[in-house]
């Protein structure tokens, strides 16, 4: 089971200039083969399917706990896309029969952001192809699953860097800066796990792709806070044996790896404004507001 | 963000006679269009994409909170499938070059349970087709999203009932008994939300399919505990406004609907044994046990 | 069985300025999850699979008859797309080795409109993803199928409105104006059916999305003709019991709902000109004309 | 537009011994690449997209008219599958909590026939894979489209013969006997069209696969009635120029090809009984019967 | 088994102005239903599955040998795409944290060329949809497989002509000029095979589409070299019986068809430069160069 | 370009008892995510897309050369499946209207082996899902591509071992015995390449899955011949720099790794008999034999 906390793992800037083409690109980090849906679901299924947990608990705890963090990552990718789409149609107006979407028709957008969805994130990649369960690898063989996870994080890092290079919108940059640091921690964690089990030292491949995270300005605040060497324990009372795997020196900086109990402080989510042109949350949002007021009063 | 709790939402029986053909059928409740991956991801994306939360909070809280419960449901479906697959190959033996899977070759199984996975659950449906992001409906239009959710829960109830009729394995029965009760609560919740917003009384359709949950013996313990009229709040401090929507009488029994703070007590997960024939967690699981022991000692 | 009539359900304007980017968007109304392929095939399969027709005939007739109308809708969406693509390459020239498609290369088009097809409609959505049989819901449970159909029409109305807002081409506007009115009739029909069976009054949700059809100028001529409250009976002699379901007042206007025997008068299809640059119907269309002339003479 | 006639193109036997495994195989004729969904949708889209109809009318009429017949073919395939699935669960009983589907669990069935659908046909192939819009070929180039159609009918004939060999259920045999004869007519029609346009004589390939239809006993009644050389005109007033293409001798028998105005007489559809175990049309079908009675009385 | 030769089937120009939008279009010739992946894999599987080879060897040899040539065609399509993508980011610079991909964001590109891949070709079509094994037709029936192959080559010719018309980049023109000539030879080969088996003369359809290859300037050098009537034998010692099928006059020019032992001379592949912005082959390619030098020295 | 040699990489036994259920399982090694289509196409595209070949030639040669070997592997998997399907219908008889496929209807087979294909191999996995281009990883980043390839070979080894355990048919055992040895060589090759580039020693993971190849009896003849430490150079004159990467001791046996010029001697392919019930190569194969005879005589 999970408990959900209505906070984001990191702060994102509020909506500024909309960037629907950029939002299309950022979808790769959501629904691509190496997107956050993939990291979330790979680790989630591997933890569900883990056999012999009692005797291999440090590894079970590691996978289960990283899975928990990944939920916060799909949340952030969604928030980024939603931020970038905000204002692509008039925030307070633009209702049909206005042609409020006509300026978008000729752009290289994901048409589902507007025609199917309500200027919201989708479980699709940058091509508009849906995420598929066939992206999940859960062989049950622990060494293989961990090798896969290391490779998955490597591919994810590659994709984050390229989205960084393609999309300059402040929300996308805040997102990729954060995900590069956190994904780097997961890369280390899986490399350490493989090393403990087989002796193979995957950290020698670091950084891969061969650009140090420290070169990316948007990673700096997170590195300064120590988030590049910290594994949060996303649970009130469980997954405590991650310390048995996640320890030793950081492969690039030599600093100690550390485990922290509980989630990061994170940030208050931004409440994104309605987009009535796409009926989100309604063609006349004020009606909903009115109803909600009454419902609250009734139970006050 | 989420916190993960290493407990199941309800108790499941330990492995008994394996039932790989039944496990194939139960996959519909995982990765089918109306399976738990779909309820989880529909509500999750709708909550991520919710615009104007502050003024419509009761509805946002409802969707976000039910999303949180659904994570526990994919966990239970996975646990059920894993339980049913346990023992389909020898638990302590059967390693290659033994022909430990040859007795499965002619059966109507999902071959990926054995050839791709390690006798573990997959994000696939009963045909073996992967779950796809195109199953997610997130229009941003609140009335539409809620109507969809009501319909989704109805379809899910239909599929649970049929899996119940097809699969008699004790784990499958425990699962469907539980999910029918919990899904019924979500059906009510979404019907109430639609009613609050539009006045349309969807509860008049209950029960749909037209068989009362109370007729299903495996639902009884949950009904007796009151779980058919209780919405748990899966969060330490958030989603408190669900009470503004989830209230009034239960459409079938007339009892009061109630909101409970925190998750259900649930149950300790069963630790399923290794299946060395499929190398889960290894061809020689005792090696991993040994390594884990040393790692624990090192940080003790 | 069907009989086919070589007329369109409504008039469409002849080709004017081509709009290949708009044509890409209109594809959502053809092959999207809520497009006309989906309404056609959902109702068609539900009618094929209807069990116990004799004793539930009014409902069977309703679904079967609406299915018949939907065929005319995929025809109109195709005609619209074909109209919008006409002239995107030279109508009388532009044959290879001319670079007659080069001006299209950098636009946000569906490349299959030109590279795979001959400037013609495709069973794809606005992303270029093919329509899939998994969009068909046919549970056999009458209440569920009808609930689904109501939801499907709601989603379809949402998508039509957004295509309306995005695409100003006269053909697209004529199409969406017409489909909004006709889809509204189907929404009412399914709502009435659900009400008859369960008592739940779905018409309280109308209009959904919350914009009255009467606000859309292109809907006016159809409303004036009474097409917003008229169910045509698309059959020489069958499906007569639809009157038992489709009756009572229109939920928005209060006028009587009416059933009309036979199809609408409709309009003569426009004969769209060849596009030799894509070899439709040939690189040298005059050869075909010549052959056809001879064939006709031979049987005259 | 179409008019729908509530009759089948040919008679099918009433339900006898159920054959769910056979029904799985027959799905290939529905949703396979060469199934009737494919012939229907290929010709339908080609007719929608036909450019320069006036001057090439005989060919337009041919494609449009055969498209109309194919609708009747998906109807018959569906009816066959529904017939074969009838009785696979108890016709009058078997409602949950009975384990009415448990005897099906170990069989090689399409699980969606029972878990997703209500013992009804699906737009899927024999593997359970959905029909996809990417099976439609509509190049706009008339010679190519016709060549494709000839090839499509050839592949369809191959698949029908193999389903014939695999499935002995009387409904499947009645279906394949009929479809082989009718598909043979379409093969001839497209071969003649290609010959008229290019001079290439495809009828020299007949029969392809190399088994004469006359060898199949279930084809005999249709051959005796002359249906192997008759093209029905499925329209009240249109598509009259098919006679300009469909003429001359039958390639195998030498008899004259003939065009008949109007559809075949066909047969009254069998009304298949409810299957309450899968809630089709309801868990308690008699409730619907009661409601329908009242609705009819109200408008009598 | 195969032996691979590190040469291209024809010369391609070196990188000039990049054309990522054109590269997106050219993907249709790689991963489209009628692309070179399809011709390669259709003939490859048909040759693998050929039964009774000894007694039908001329036909087996024909299919197997053309399959071998197609490998060279996917190689050329890939080389063309790679050439067109070269320089779309700075060849010597542009590493993150530079925004080296930002100018691409708003263009109608295949985002996977940059975000997933390293400015390299993909097994996708012009929509970005992956090639699928369901494009392979291998019925085992020789006449049908050959008919299919003739149709496949016809569709391929259509697509090549349209890509020719859309993309003027010199590499795309060199590619399509070459493929049109070589595909034409395969069209003839399969037509001849069908004729030998059935007497049906498909060459009467030539050219199809109805534009003679000789009209395309970029085909001229290949026609002058006689490559429009020459079937290369891509094997040291096998497939010698192709001469029994591929003979007689060329259907358009009347010249003799000829078989040549061995592959064409072809051309040295161009070595395309690194694109460090997408880390191909590395963020710092000079490191790899250094390592490679040492490795070579070690074995020198 | 390639040259094709009409020999198999290893000997396979002739058809014995047919095993269509086993053939379904073996398809995983053909079209699964880790099947031979995947290894072939991953390395092929990576070699096509390799940038800066001159200065990194040892790595280019390695990938390009292993790609060449993989073609021989899809050939062997196909041959195995074809062998196992031979005799599943009568070899000399069983033509329609016989019910020659009826005994297969209730078995857990891939229905496309019989209904779509002619008892031949398909580019599908064990579920019947088609291989897809999205299984190809070609990032352009050399370290990542090689890491992927190591992981891919590991997953492939896992799947081969499980197919070994499930399918005891002599052809399947001969296949898996051979592929395990050859795949092991590729695992080593990619591990060595990663080590040369980064210093990370992946061979410490060997064997993975943790069962030594030497334990598998069917691997013995290949190990005795030294094929577990030998990389063949599949080219007349190219890819010679593989020696710079593939050298040093075998990670499990300590023996020297060796490169051999040219392909293995291999074996003569078995000519599998016709299966007239599925029209492969014809309903009346003797007709083809007769025609082939005449064609040969004509050119003799």
C-alpha cells in the first residue's frame, strides 16, 4: 500500500510562456521506453515479484524503495508538461465557438494534448506513442533485474540530457536538473547492488553518458544540498535494509553515500489555472467552484 | 510523492496447488482495459492534470485519494498471480538441464509467466497483450472524467465477477472478494461526485452488473467489517476534503457512508519461495542469501 | 445486410484552400478512440452480439439503428478530409519527377496522407495511430453497453468541439456542426435507454461538455430543421421499435423527440478531382477515363 | 449512407454443441489481416477516397458495391462466433457466485470471449490481437488498389479454407462454405477490373489456393443457386455501372457472370438466447423483458 | 548464413545541408509497410519457410537471393537518413549544457532521431511507428507468396516515387533513384515467376504506378549501366537456378534480362562524423579514438 | 551488402514427432524482445548508425560482424520451428475438404502457424505478438550501446535456458544447445568491449543466469569444438579489427579467445517436405515440381 503526500519532490517554476512543442518533447521522459513510467513500473513489478525476500531483504528493500521515489517523478514530469501547456490557450476565455485552438494547428505539437486531453500530461512518448507494459522487464533473476535497472537508468540519463538540450523552458530545465541528480543516485544504487552480488564494478562506467552531472547548472542546487549522494527512504517504517547496499563512496566525488529516513521536504504543488477552451475543468469553471463551496459548507 | 508501506490491503492465502491457467485469467484484472493498472493510472493522471484545484478541492481530493488506494490493488493482483504460479515448477529444484518446464508446454498458460518472467505477474491482460497508456482517459473536463471513472469501475466490476466465476483458486477468490467490495466503494464515490455536480443520480443503476455484492460469499468478511461503505484516506495529512463528496446513504444498504483517516490495517505480505527453475531470484538462491547476510552484518 | 446509398448525410462545401494540417487534426474524428470508427464499430458489434433480441427488441433496435447512421458519419469525416487535402498538390499536374510534395515536407502533416495514401482519409487518429479493435466495448450486459455508449458519445462531443476550435476550414466546420447535432441525438437516445432500464436520469448532465450546441453557429441550420430531436430510421422495414425508447421531451429544449422513417435527404457527394502527383487515381488519369468510356459503351 | 436490413446473407444453423476453441479460430475471419473487417474497411475507404468518380464510375461503383456486401459478411462471421459460444455456459443459469466459467479456464480459448465480452464476437484475430486500421490499403492509385484487392481476396480465401479444415462446427462450415463462394466472386470482379485497365489476365491464377471451390461440399448449395457468378447490387438506386466491369465468362466454369439488382433474399437471423453467467444481456434477463414489454405498450 | 561486405550497393553523396524533416519522410522507406525492412523480412521468412525446395528450386533460389539484396537496401536507407541528419547539430561541438537541440524543437521531425537515437536511422515509418512483424506475409503457398511479393514491390515503388517527390536532398534522390531501378527488377522477377507458374502475365501492368522509371533523372546512371535488367546473384556458390526464372525480355524495353554472378561493385561507405550533442559515439569522441589506437597497437 | 550461403550454422535433426505447442514456445527465441530478431536488428542498426568508424574501427567491426552472425541465428530458429511443425498435418495428404487441421483446434498452439502461415516460422514471440522495431536500441553512444548489448545477450541467454527447460523436442534442444554457446561468445565480446572502454569488468557476472553452459549436455559438442571461445569473422575481407577487442582469456575457462576468418563450416539445410493441408507450397505440389523441371530444362 501507499500513502500519498500532496507535495512535489522539488519546486517547479509557475507557468510562464507556454511551450506546447517543448511539452511534446518532454513526454519522452514520461512515456518513452526510458521514461519515468518505465522506471516506476519496472521497479514496482520487480518488487511485487521478488521471491525469497526474507533472505535477500537488502536487495528487495532497495528496489521497492526506489520504486516509491519514481512515483514522485512521474508526478513531476506531469507537472512540468502541464505547466508548459498552461496558457497555450487563453486562461480565462477562448471557449467555443471561438477558434481558440486554431493557432496550434500548424505547430509540431502532440495533438492529443489539446484534442483528446485538456492541456494535460499523457502516458505517451515524444512521438505520441503510448507507454506499454512490454517496457517492463521483470525476469525474477536478481542479477539480471539489477543489470537491467542499471542499463535503464543509463538510458534514462541519456534521454534527460537530450531533452535538456532541446527544451529551454524553465520548467523543463528545473525538471531535468532534478531528475539527472536523482537518476544518478539510482544508477549508483543499482551499480552497488550488482557489485555486492557479483564483484563487477559498474561504477567505472560513470558518468554515462560521459558528461558529469556537475556540468549542468540546473543540477547545482541539488548537488549542493547533497541530493546526489542521498537515498531517501520513502516509507514510514519499511525498507530499512537499503543501508546494507547503498553505502561506500560516491563514484565521482568520493563523498560518503547516505540514506535519509523519510521523503525530501519537497515543495507545495502549483495550482494551475483552468483552460476553458479545452473545458478543463469545465467550459464554465465557476459553476464547479460554486458547487464545491456548498459541499464544503455542508460538512463544515 | 508517496510513502510505501510493506503491507497488503488484505490477507491472501499462502501458495497451495499452483494454477498457471488461472493466473493467466487473473492477468485481466491487472493489465486489461478495466484492470487495476487502468484504474490506478486513470485516476493518477487525472489528479496530476487537475486544473483549478483550490476551488474544486473536494473533487481533486477524491480522485487523488482513490488513485492512492489503487496502487494497493495492483499490488494485490500481483501477489495473487505470484501465489498461483508458485509451485508450478519445483520450489527447491528443477534447475536446467532438467526439463522443469516441460509439463507446462501443452497448457493454456501465458508463456511469458515462465519464458520471459520468473513466475511473476506482468502488466498484461488475459490475452497476454500489454497494458497501454491509451487506456488512460484524462480529458480535464471534470464531469466527463468522473463519468468515465464511474463507467470504468462498472466495467471493472464486470470483469472481477467473471474472473470470480472462472477461477476457483483460493487466492483468486480472496482477491476478487476484496476487490468487488472496494471497487463498489469507488463506484459509489464517483456516482456521488457526478450527482453533486449535475444532479444525475447514477446510484439508481446499482448494482451493475445486476448482482448484489452481498451474494458473493468471499465479499462477506469485508462487508461485515463495513468496508463496503468506508473510504480510507490514504495520506498522512492531505485529501481531507473527500468528506465533502463521500457522504450520505449507501445506495444499496442505506447505511451511512464513512471516511476513515489512514489506510486499512491490511496484512503482512507472504514471502513467496524461490523458483530456481526460472532462476528467481537465482539458479542457486543460497548464494544470494549468503551475500545478503554479510551485507547486513557489515552495517549492523 | 446493408444497402448503400450514394449520398452524403449532409452537404459539404467543395474544395477551397487546402489544409493538410487541419486534415491531420480531423483524423481524430475518424480513427481516434472517440472517433466515428469507434461509434460505428461499437454499436455494430453490440448489435451483432445482442442476446435475447425478441424480448428486448426496443433496445436492440435502438443500437442497431444508430450503428447504421454512424456509417454515414465515417463517410462524412472521410469526405471532409479528402476535401481539405484536395489541392495540396497541383490538381492537374505535379507528376514526378516534379518535386510536387516538397512544400509539404516541413509542415506538421500526417505523412501517410501523401506518402502512403493518395491524399485520402485513413483509419487513423490525429497522431497517425491506427484505429484498433480494442476500442470496441461489447460486454453483452445491456445496462453497461448503454452506459458505455452514453460515455462514448460524451467523449465524441468533446473531441468534435475541440476540432471545431482548432480547424476553421469550411469543410471541417460544416462537418463538426453536423456531427455535434447528430451526436447529441445519440447521447439523448442512450440516456433515455438507461433511464428506462434503471431510472437513472443521465440527461441531467446535459449539455456535456457544458456548452449548448445552440451556441455553435454551424449547428444552427440542423437545429432549425429539427435534426437535434429527430432519430432517423435507417432501414426499409426494420428497427421500428426504436419509438419505444426514443420519446419524451428533449432534455435541453423541451420539444418532443421524434422518429422519422427513412434516412435524411442528404446531399449529392462532391466528386473530388484527381491528384496526379500522388497517382490518384493515376499518374495519367485520362487513360482511365478512356477505358471507362469504352467499358460503358460495351454494355450500353 | 446506408440502410440496414435485419436479415443475414445466408442461413446459419441454430446453436448446437458449443465450440469455444473453434470460435477462437473463426476470429481470424473477423479481425485477421485477411478477415472480413479488412475487406469491409479496405473497400469502404477506397470508395470514400476515390477521386475522379464521374469519369471512372464503373470502377468506383464496383469497389463501393462490394464494400456494401462485406458489411453482411462481418455480420455473418459475428453470428457464427456467437452461435458457437452459445451454451458454453449454462443458458438459463450459472450466475455468480456459481463457478460457471471454471470449466473453460484450462481450454485454448480467447479469454476475452468470456472475461471481457459476453460470449460475443470481437474485432480480433485468432491470436486475440485487435484488428488495426493499418490493415487498410488505400493508395488512391486505382490499378494498385485493385491489385491489392485481388491479393486480399486471395489471402482471405486461403484463410477461409484453413478455418474450414480446422473447425467442423456446423455454423463454421456453413459460414466458410458461403464466404468461399462470395469471396470467389469478388476475386473475379477485381481480376476483371485489373484486366480491363491493364490487360493482365489474373484469372489465369484461378483457383488460388489451387483447390476448386466446387470440391467443398458446403459450397454446393450456393453454387447451385448460381451465387458463384452473381454480383448483387447492394443499393436501391446506385452503383449501376458495375455491369461495365463484371461481365464475361466465369474463369472456372465458363458460365456468364451476372449482376442482380438488390441484395440476396438471405435469411431471418437466429435470436440467440441469453447467457446469464456472463450477464448477457443481464444477470436477470427477465427484468429487461418486463421493462421492454411496458415500453412497447406505452407507444402501442 | 551470410557474409557481410563493408560496401554500399551504390554511391551516396557525403553530408551537405542537413534535412531532419526529410529524414523523417525517408523513414517510410525503412520501416513502413512497404519499406525495405518489409521486403527484406518478407523474402527472408519466405525463403526460411520454403517447403519442397529440391523440386521447386528455381523459385526458392529467386526468393532467397532477392532477400539477400534487400539487406543492402536497408543499409542504404539507413545511410541516407544518417547522411541527412549529419550536421543537424554541430559536428564538433554542441555538448550539454549547450542547448544544441533547441532549434529542432519546433520542426516537424521524428523526435526519436534526436531524443532516443543519436541522429541515426530507426526501424520506424514516416509517422514514427515501429516496423512490426505483422507486415510479414509468409503463407507457404508459392503462388500466393509470389503474388504478394509482386504487390509489395508495387506498393514499394509507389512510396519511393512519393518520397522522391517530397524530398530533394541529394542523398534522398540518390537513394530513390537507385531503389526505383532495383525494385523494378524485383517486380519483374516476381511477375515472371507468377507467369511461369500460372500463365498470368503481370508485366502487362507495367509500369505501375504508371510512370516509367526512365523519366526519373536519378535512375538514368543505373539504367545506363544496365541495372534495370540485371539480377545479381548475392552468393558465392548458391542460388544458381534463378536463371530458370529470370529470363526473357524486359517488359518495358524489350532487352534481355540477365543474371550476374556476385554482387554489384558498389561503393565505399562514407564515414559520417561524430555528433557530440547527441553523444554519438560519445560526449568526448576523442577518448574512444585514443583507446582504439591502443587496442590496435596491442595486437599489431 | 551481404552474400548469402545456403548452409546452416549447425546441424539440426530431421523432422520427427511434430510438436506444435513446442514450436509456439520456440517463437520466443525468434520474435521476443530478447529473441534473435532483436539481436540481429539491434546490432545491424547500431552498425549502420556508427559514427566516426575510422577512429573507432575495432568497435565498429565487432558490432557489424556479430550482426552478421545473428542472421544465421534467425535462420536456425526458423528451421527449428519449421522442423517441429512438419508432420503436424499429413505430409502427403490432408487437403480440404478434409478436416486436416481439426485435431489442432483444442491445443495450445500459435494459430497463425496454421491459419495464416503454412506451418512456418513467424516474426512473433511465444504469445503470438509480432516483433516490433521498438525493440531496437541504437543510441549512438558507444558505451551505452555496448552495455545494452551485454544486457540483451544476458536476457537472451535467460530465455534460451527456459525454452530448453520447456521444450524437449530434439530440434529445439539442438538449437538451444548451439545458441547458448554462441550467445555466450557474444556476451564475452561485449563485456570485453565495455572493459576496454571503461575498465568495468562485466565478466565477473559470468555465468549469468548463474548456470554454466557446460552443464547443458547439448552444449558439449560445441564446447569441444572450441566454439565457446571462437569469434568467426563473417566476411570475405572486412571486420578484421575485431581481434583488437576479442582477445584475452575466456572468463570461465581461462582459455584464449580466438578469432577465426570466415564462417563455420555449418551444415546442409534439411529440405522439409510439403504440407498440402496448408497449401505449402501448394494444394498439389507436384504441379510446381513439373513446372520447375521444365524451367530448368529450358535453361540447361
